[in-house]
C-alpha cells in the first residue's frame, strides 16, 4: 500500500474538495503543490467551497506551526458495488471500484456510462450523473429509476451491468428473490452479533370521519403487513454488511490497548478445550469472519475457541496493536480521521474488505433469509488484490 505523510494527506483533502478526487493521489498532491501560494483564490471554483476553505486553512495552520484537529475524509469508491463485487470475488466488477488496480483511481460510474453510450444509437448520450443514479439504484433492486432514465433502451443498460459487474448483478438477483411473501419481517445476524431486523411496512389509506367538523379526510399510515413481493432485501442486506464493515473499522482503529493486550495474551496462553457451543465458534464456522467485538468472551473463554479462529484473532490483534488508537468519524461510506492516521485508516479498510471477500458472510445471510444451507457460487479469491490496492477509499 502506498503511504503518504500528514502534509500530503492535507493536500489530498484539499484536492478532493476542489473536485479532483477522481485523479491519482500523486496528481492531487501535485495540483496543490503547483497552486500552493494561491489556494485561497480557488475557493469559489471548488465543488465543496466550505470544506475546501476548511482544508486550506488547516494547511496554513500547519505551515504556521499551529497544531490542528482537522480530519481528512476518504470515501469508498462505489461502495455498494465494491462490497458486492468483493463478496462475490468478481474481479471484473471489483476493478471498477478501486480494489484491483493499485496504480489508478478508477471511476466505475464513468466506465459504465461509456459502455452504455457505446452500445446506444449515435444520437443518444446518457450523462454520467444519470447513469450513476441508474446504476446505484439498480443494484439495490430498483427498476423504476433505470426505466425512467433509459426508457426503451433499459435492456442495453442491464446488458452492460451483466457484462461489467456480473458477480454483483447475480448477487442482487439472489437477494431480491429471497423475499418471503408471507413474512412480516426479514432479519439476520452479522458476524459481530448485531441483529438486522427489517419489518415489512405497507402504506395504507383509510378514510376517517370527523363528525364535529363534518368532513371525512383520507389518512395514510404505515402498517406492518405481509407483501406479495418486495425489492428491499438486496439494499438492506448490503447496507447491513456496510454497517458491519464500519463497526469493525472503528473497533480496530479506536481500540482500548489494555483490553486488546489481555485478549491476545489469553489466546497465546490458552489450552485446547474446544467447545462447539461457544457463540464465537458458531459465528466463525458460519461466516469465517473473526470478529473482535466480544473481547470479554475472547479473554475468558479462549480455551474453548477453535484453533484457526485463535490464530486469526491473534493476527488481527497484532495489526491493531501496531499503531496507537485514534478516532474515526464515519458517515455511511466516508471515513475521516486526523491526517497523522490516514495510512492506518486506509490499511484497516482494505484489510477488512479482503477478509469479508474471503468470508462466507453473504452465504450465512442468504441461509437466514432462505431458510436453507446452500452456498453461493463465487469466483476465485481476490483478497490478495484487495490487500495490495490503494484506492479502496480515497
């Protein structure tokens, strides 16, 4: 992984807010160097003028020798498609999201837009903004938005998605088809024990009689009732994994040293008293994802844990303890921290994504939704590419 110093991350932050976030890191840094004396003059031209000003001010404070509390925000590249492609180990789809090519900041939405326009008639040209809207919503089950944008050419759009993002598109269909028409809710557990509960809600209209005012208005409200067919399982399942990734990232960045060290030592000193009923073993065998959320159980029940799980936990603890704890601000797929810690933030994000790719999290979620024990066909492991990537978040 390419590493940068704190001043370079401030430059990256400035360039991002100016609107150059799709450039390679080196080009963003070079733009700031070239325009360093006149950065304030570019504020009105920036995509995010207030955030741009804030980042430039942080740079000026550092240049004046003042300490700063400024945070640099790094965004995931096409987060939904990125996670789905990683889950399915789809190298082609993953290449659109910054986790295959380590040398270039790829813009998946631009590439998809170009592929679609190349297949359309010459007199048609769909802008990137519209194609992005269609792509984002399509991968969460929407048909209305793609049809509105592409009209009679919507089949061309779907054809491109199947060609360029085959794994993610297949997973989208699997999750959509998991809908239970008799269920009042759909729910599943994540590897850290979090429970995703999604009630099925329908909008109901009812006419009310207000005798004192001699009127009968129509009221609309949500009611928990079964729905013959719904599309939300795809979005909800992927968002739940997105949330799990976020929680895991925070645990590994802003950790409590004493608790982590105690848990690690307990694993090192543990004997082999394997217990099938241990909740961490159960989660491990279902998801193949070692999680450090329950440090108390890891410490107190280390003897009961599966050996492979112990080894994986020690590996994770060693990565965590290699740096000091630091705060992370998370807003969906945007992760912000002090520029001194951006290298560690990027490292943990791609590491967790690689672990998720090698895991069976999505198989376990589908088993809970479908009520079976089938596995999903995936590609060969791409975790080595993810671990070597530079633009998973940028």
